[in-house]
C-alpha cells in the first residue's frame, strides 16, 4: 500500500488543532485505491468546546461518527467548522476527486455543500455503521468498509481517469494557475472540462485550482515559511497580492498577514 500523505494542507491552525484532537491516516487497500485516497481518524476528549476549522479538498468523504451515524459529505465549498466537545470519534474515507462519482454514477454536483445519510446514496448500507463501529481497530474498520465498497466498484472509466489525472496536476503543479492552461495542456475544450468536473468532482475547474493554491498558501504561512506576501502571491499564480489577500480572507476569514501572525503565536505556544 502507498502510505497516505502526512501533509497538513487544508487543516487551518494545525498546531492549535493538534492540541485538541488526534489525527491518523490509513492507506486504502489495493482493490479500492483507484477511488479512495486515504482514511482519516479523528478523536477528541474535551471538557471545553473547541472549533476545528478545515479548508476541505475537492473530494467527497464518507464518515462514520460516534456519536452520530454514517454520512456522505459532498464537496464543501466553504471553510468547514466543527465544534468538538466531550468525547467523540470520526472514521472517514476521503475519495479521490471524482472517485465517488465514478463509483455511484451520480452527478456529484448535486451533493456539493450537502451532508446526507449514507443510506440516501447506498440503500443497502443501513447496517454498515453498526458493522464498522463493532470493530476494535481502524484496520478492521477499513476492511469492513472496503468489503462493502467492493460490491459497488465501477468498471474502468476513461473519463474518470482523465479527471483524476487533471486534478492531480492541479494539486501538484503550482505553475498551473488558469483554466486555459489546463485546457491547453490536456487538449480538452473548456465546456467538456467543465461538464466533466461537475459530473465527477462536484465543482468547476477554476474553483479546484483556486482551492489547491489556497491550500498551498495557508500551509506555507502556518509553517512560517513566507518572507514576503507579494512573492507568495506570485508563486501561487495570482495577479497580485491584493487578489490573493481578498480570496484568502473570503475563504479563511483572516487576511494572509493575520493568519501568519496567529499561527506564529500558536507555534510558539505549542513548543514551549
């Protein structure tokens, strides 16, 4: 198995969050690795409430929550906030961008910013949460979920594989800053690209590009690796610092300078 990334991309205020909850990841089994990128497990036990903030990936997640149940979480186009209090646990499956749409045949755009019971999508999954929660290890929980998923695996789909290839390029190549650069590299008409992204990913290609660049920027700022915001903006493909700052604040709620200052304080608190 390929080990999942230990990147903190998407996790806002990562040092502060780590003081309030634990996070682990598991790689998927070979049979489902075309569709599932990794599993994530979050646990907390808190006397005082803490609000965890995440800038989600362009991915669908299936979550098994204690207390709670089993849910399908569509692509979240806004900053995700969840208040943690008491004792809780979530076992989640993060699908590759497009992977959930490939398995289900759904137009994933209909799930964007929605959280629905698992049985709304998989009617035969009514007992799955109980089976997952009955296991005593995350490795066994993964096995239970993958045994269920095995009955739903889709045949090879060239359109999905193309989407996955394009999204991977968006995530890893910071030189890709505009949609026309994507259409040129992959020789695909813009309307076809937009249609594929709505069907498989749930959001448009421009949004996906912007989300990955914001992930990059927030991670570098949280690590204290940014000397000049103008240089960071340029490296992420923004027209200027003002455009980057505006979008960053719209999505994260702080300007890049404010976020850098706050996470610097959080790092100092963590390492005292």
